[in-house]
């Protein structure tokens, strides 16, 4: 199939693009800027565009059989000086459904909306968190564009861990440097935990959704429920440090409280439906492997 991965210059979209290309598909990547030249995505055809600005018109999307929407729409992408709440409305409530409507007009057959797990795994967080509400709106708004001949499926993922060859990471590089003793932060994880999933497991889930997913369905995917301390321990183990990570009811600068929407000390667990795991065909128990890949890429 001829596939466009919007957000394919980033981590999750990039991994997905590489995975789909390895399966024999003709993959192009879309984004605001071209792919990092050190990454495999740089060798793929590039479609420039900002979905928030409405750049992905039907003319630009015409000719693609399948589309994966993995574009960033979180606090990292808010323009400097912009109002966060207004940006969320424009990006998630309005621009995401408009993108999928353009796909439908362009004759795309199937499209995946890659979303966040919070509104499905912990709906009680919706009331107090505008970001989570906006991700729910994106998920629902995208699937509302489905029509006969145009299938739309959401894949909602938890905390992700993994690497893309040649792609820097502002999250995982510091974790590895910390585990190697190069960042002077005490060896502890905050209380609480969540579900973690590898890039590879997610790419397999997206592939399965493209091939076998039910149109209009939102699949809650995930792998392992771990405490944040257990998660951090994997990085120390991967670099062979011998350190035992403690658990503390204290903010860790590498995982600040703002990045834990359920609140430090609390959990968001995912226990994926075994039938859905089988349908989508993604692997489980892959988090430690993903951390080992990260450590191999970023250790010094």
C-alpha cells in the first residue's frame, strides 16, 4: 500500500514509518520540517505540512491508500506566547477532525489516529484536565469522519519507550546519562505508576489496525503496568550500573509532576483486551527490550 505517516519525522511516527516500510509498503513521511538526515526517514519521500494550519488539503493527500496520523499535538508544540487552552481547541478539537475529513475527500481508504490512553484508561481525569479532554475530542472527532469506503480507527497508547536510529531524544538521553552517573540526581523514582509500551509494540499495533481494525473503533493498547521506580530501574540495569533505585514520594526532575496527570502516588493501569491484542497482533513484555535499545543508542 501507499502510506503517508503524518508526524513521521518524529519518534513514534518515525518508528511506525520504518516498520511499515520494512513490511514492503511504499511509505512517505509528513511533518512541519524534513526528517533528521541521520535517520532512516530521511530516505523516504517527504510531504511538508502543518495539520493545524490546514496544510494537508485533499490535493496533497490524494494518491495515498492509507494514512497514519501521529503528529504532535501536546504542550511541546504550543507556539511561544500562545494560549494553551486556545491552542488545544484549534489543534485537537478542530484541526484533527478537519484533517481526517480531508483524507476522506482525497479518497484515502483507511486512516489511523494515534491518540493518548488517559480518557479510556482513567476517565475520571477528564473533568480536571483540559489536555486530556482535548485528546478525547481528537479521538472522537477523527472517527466521526468515517464513511463508507473510508475507515477511521484510533489507537490509544500509554507511556512509550523506544528509539529511532539517529534521532535524538530529550527524554531518553537524560535517563541513560543519569543511569550512567553523569547527571547528579539521587537514584529514586516517584511513587505511583502507569502502563508502558515499546515503540515496536505500538508500530505492530498500528500495522494490525491498518490491516484488520474495525472502522470507528478506539483500541486501548498497552503492555506492562510498572511503578515509576521499576521503570527507572530498567535503565540502570541496562547500563550495568548496579544501582538499586529507591521509591520516594518526591518529585523527580526527570519525570516532573506535571508529566504525571493522575498525580504523583497514583496509578493509571491498562489491561488490554486479549482478543484485541490478538487482532492487532502486537507483542507483549517488550519494555525491557526497548529500554536496552535506548541505552545502546544513548550511552557514552
